[in-house]
């Protein structure tokens, strides 16, 4: 997207308003690229809109908020992924409505231990580098000038093991439609 759309449009070497327009267009095209459905176009347009708004005036506000800005970005991204995943806007609106209303609050949801463990693992990995220990681990892997052959072999082996475990876990599930099945 950057090389074939954003840079030919002028990238960031244009006026501020043109740059905002370029960002928005790139994200709309990204929505089209994901699929021939209005929900993808709306998803891309909203991502472009929020990125533009943040670049226009929210950048300094979000910097001052610190950790709260991470929560804002996380929640906004998750809410926008609803539009990406749900096929119709009516269904998405119903999902948002049920998400933010407390109807049937007396009924407890049927939550399995597996769902809870996935949620916990997801939260841990989502905010892992906020701790000093997590940041140190991230820097160990990503802030190196050079890597030894031994490191490459270990990293490749661990990555392949995780890949095979992930694929194996996915394939033994009862029903797991591929997210891009509609294309």
C-alpha cells in the first residue's frame, strides 16, 4: 500500500491537508483490497479517518495520556474489527448495541474455560511490553545490530515449532472458517 499507492500520491512530501487525504485514500483502497463488500470499505474509511484525526490534532493529546492512549487505540481497533468481520452493517450495529447495552444482564454467559484462557493469553501478549521485563525481552529480540548463526537457528526452530503447533491446533477444531473465505 505504501509503495504502490501512498508514495505515488505524494506520500508525506505534500501539504498537510493533501497528506491527510492521501492517508484516507490508502485506507479506503485497503478496504477494497480486503473484499468486495461495503463493510470492508467502511472499515478502511474509518481506519483512515481515525488516523487522519490523530495526525491532525490528537497526537499531542494521546502522548500526554500515556498508557490511556494505548487502551484507546486497543479498544478503537477492536471495535473497528467488528465491521471487518461481520458481513452486514445491520448485524454489526446489532452487535454494537448488544455490546453496549445491559439487556439480559441477569443471565450469565456460557463462557468456557478455553475462552477464558484465550482471553488471558491475548491480554498478556497484547500488553506484554508495558512491563520492564516484557520490554527487555522485546529489545533482546528486536534491538540487535547483528545476530549469530546460533541465534538464527534457535529462532527459526522455535518459530517453526510454534507454527506447527498453531496449525495443528487449528486443524483439530470442529469448525473454523478461514477469515478470508468470502473473497
